[in-house]
C-alpha cells in the first residue's frame, strides 16, 4: 500500500492510498515539466478497506521501484551426490 500526496497524482483532491496492481514503466509521460507513469490500483480508505479500482498518472519519482529480479542460485552437484 502506498500513499500519494495530492501534488503527486492526477487528478484528485487530497492524498490517496493505493494498493498498486500495475505500473506502466515502458511509457513515461511528460506532464507539467516532470515525468509521470500510468498506474492502476485499488483505493484503500482510511479504515483500511478496499474500494474502487482506479487508473491515474503518478509522478514517476514517487512510484516505488520494483525489486530487482533475483537469479536462481546454481548449485554444484558433486559426483558422490545422488541425483
């Protein structure tokens, strides 16, 4: 769950809390002298209840960066180890 200030998303009044479902990292949009990303998420009210699904633009600097994909660890099989 992430909270965005009114100045960090288009278009709405007051801060908004979202459980992000999707971020369009491939197409940043120049808007008002900054870059914005299209996002889709579920609105979370102040009591923690889920509400409507909403799509909006969020300032790119405010969108959390996804964790790096980890490569699987390769293990060396010893000849004495049964497969």
